[in-house]
C-alpha cells in the first residue's frame, strides 16, 4: 500500500507533465495560422506517409532483435517474446506517464524467460546506453554541419563522458562478474545479514545481465543493428520531408532526430505530446522550412510514429501480457525473494 504522501506527489508529477505539454502545444500552435496549417496538412502525400508505419515496425523489430542478442547469455528468447516486451513498453509509454514502458519491458522479459528482473534491468539499461551513444555520435556528426563549436559544448561533452564512462564500467563489470558483488558487499555491511544477502544476490544477477559484453561477436552484432536502426529512423524522417515536398539539406533528418530525441527527454504527457511537436518544428524552421509546413510535418510525423502502432499494439500486447503473467506466476518467487528464504 502506498504511503499517504505518495499519491499527492504522484499527482503533482502527472500534473506537471500535462502542464508542460499544454505550454508546449500553446507555443506550438500560436505561431501558425490555422487555415495555412490545415492547407499544409491537406497537401501531404499520404502514400509516402504510410511508409512510416512500415519503417516504425522495422525499428521495433530491430530493437527486439538487439535485445534478444543481449539476452543470449541468460536465455535464448524467441523473437516473439522480445518483440512483445518491446511493443508493450512502447504502448505503455504512449498511454501512461513517467516512461513506465521501461518497467513493463523489464517485467515481461523476466517473466517470459523466468529469470531475475535484475538481469533484465541490466539488459534494458544496456539498450538505452547504446541508443544514447549512437545519438551522441550523430550529434558529433551534425555539429560541424551546423557550425557548432564542440569545444564550447560543455554539456554535450559532459554527457558523452558520462555515457562512455557507464559503458566502460558495464564492460568491466561484465568481464569481472564477482567484482560488483564484492563492492556491494562492502557497501551494505551496516545492514542486516538478510538484507546483505538479498542485495548481493541482486548485484550478482545484474552483472549476469551484462554477459553479452563478454562476446565480441555479440557486441559487433549490437553495433550493426543499432546503425541500421538509426538509418531507418533517418529514412522515416526523410519520408516526412518527401511527403510535404520539402527540399532541405541532406543532413536535415539528422538534425530533426537530434531535436526530437532531446524533446522527448523533457517530462510531459504520455506520447510526448507538445514537446515532440515543438522540437520537430523548431528543427525544421532552423533549416528554412515555413512555420506552417514545419508544424504540419511535426503533427503528421508524430501521428504516424505513434498512433498506428499504439492502436495495433493494444490488441496485440494486452492478450500477450495476460498470457505471460499467467504462465508460471510463481516461478520468479525463489529468485526475486532471496532475502526471505
């Protein structure tokens, strides 16, 4: 049962997210004429936009394949199990606040594989680190094109340093499986013996989830899949531009991707409404697109990127989630409740 103060705090965060989305939407819509916006939306080539549904499916499939490779040291998952976890997390992020999709993905992978959530949390964390690293590489590529002096981009360099430090730490922990347990054992000495045993076990299982980093072939496969995924993501944005007849520099999709990625990091309503649109439109205007066209691309792009797969995902994931949760509901207890045994 939650504490008396948790619900008000929860509501404050939810309200803050919706408020930020509302402010972003107001700023987004007040800058364009409504009739011009509708005219621009009506001029879009729907056949080209429909390709975005296919490219989004390809991105989800590649992400599921990458996760499946990272999970190989723990268990050989079926593609359907990994894809269900990814699609369920994606649907959750678009319908609920606080990026709860990550927790759903961790839980479904643990239940499907009958392994510890600590191990699947390590895998999902690796997924996100690799994604962030690929974005930083794109930022480094785009910076000279946009005449940005990376030497003065202190925050970007700080983030890059943190990401690479995290990756280096993950590799070290993967190649020294007992190290994390030893470190945690020292840190938790003030706690009870039962709590120490539970936390050390969790740390060990987290280290097991990093096992893919011990295989050069797995690392190369993950890098290759990530590069292909980013390329398809850039193709998706290029389809937006083609659909609205925009002729922008070749690096335009890279800039839009970077701005949108930054926009969705801002706390907002489910589906990143408002922040996504402002980031996308601002990036396009920065490269010379008219405000009403930029706004139209942002609206159509966000719709095609989220709505079709969210609606389809509801019909696919809800039965799957129920089925996974019913299968061996008690099987995780010996793993997850080490402290009580």
